[in-house]
C-alpha cells in the first residue's frame, strides 16, 4: 500500500523570515491589526510506494532531511497517510 507523506518545512525561529515580515506588514495595511506575526514555509506531498509503514517513514524522513529542507536554517515535520 503506498503512503502519502505530507511534509511541512519552516524556517527555524532564530532565522529572520523576510517573506513572513512582508506578509505581516501587508496584513496590517489591509486592516488586520490583530495579526501579530506571520511566517512563511513550504508544504510538499510525496507518494511513497512502500508496503511497510516504518520504511515509508524512514524514506520520508531521509528525503526531508537530505533534499527538501536545509537543516542549518529549517525544521521539518511530516504526517504519513495510506493512499486510499
């Protein structure tokens, strides 16, 4: 059974998020004064054709770490769901 890995990549809190600051500023200019902050990230879905869930998790973790994120500046998390 294949799995879908839903991967979120975000900048670490210690890294200045220039895009997030621009969105935050724009939202305030549009009248959303209650918005305190905004941060921008990436969302990636990957289908992994693997029968074993632990193997699919290992693959999702490896590709997130090796390709989809920059471990120096970014954090990642993922959810794994069976493809229906």
